[in-house]
């Protein structure tokens, strides 16, 4: 692990918690938006655009958490064309002697679908936000948000232990 002091880890922990709160707000907004859509109905283009932005922001917040963790603890660099994919892979791996996996392999696979959709939203200039492409992501979001939160909670416990160990050595 890169040499990191307790104050930097405390800041990392606070940033993660703040980003998790943003993810919760996004999850709630998606659920609320879907209440206005009948189960067999295709949402209007305006609603699909809003949901696409929420899906984008959902993954963006998750990627922000993973980037903060891997940059702080591993010195991860966001350079290169494949860094988004590399980030998910790195976050799903235990780095022996440094840190446990931040997310499970199952969560990584699920998040990769959102990464791909975020790319589509961000780089599609004349996109038709097809409901059949979005529907599964919208419907899966609450469960995947819960899985990510569970994985991250376990990681936050380890981070707290790391902070306590550093503070013990300094006293």
C-alpha cells in the first residue's frame, strides 16, 4: 500500500459515505420516476432521457468511489483507453497485503453493464434511448445499489480498522 496517513483515510471514508448518499438519492429518484410509468408502458422520450441520466449518474458515483479508493490505496492512474474497465477489475480483486476486494465479482459483472450504458449515453450523439436497452438496468438498479452498498460497507469496516491501526502506532 502507498504510505497513507490516518487523516487521508478519514477523508476517503467521508467521501465514500457522501457518494453512497448520492447513490441512495439516485435510486430513490429512479423508483419515483418509475411510479409514473404503467408496467406495460414504454416511458415517453422525456422520461427515458431522465432515466438515462440517472443511470449515467448512478454509475458515475460508483466509479468515483472506486477511483477514490484505488487511487488512494493503490496509486491507480486513470490514464489510458481501458481505465474504466481496469478500474472495475482492480476493485474486484484482493491485493494481498494491501486491501481486500472492494466489490465482489458478481457486483463487478453487474456494474459493467452500467459502465457500458454510461459510455453509450455519454458518447452517443444521435441516440434513441431504446426502452428495451434501458428497462433491465432501471429495474435492476435497486438490487445492484444494495449489493454495491453491502460490498462497500464491508470495505468501510476494513478502512476503519486501517485507520485505528495507524492511530495506535502513532500514539
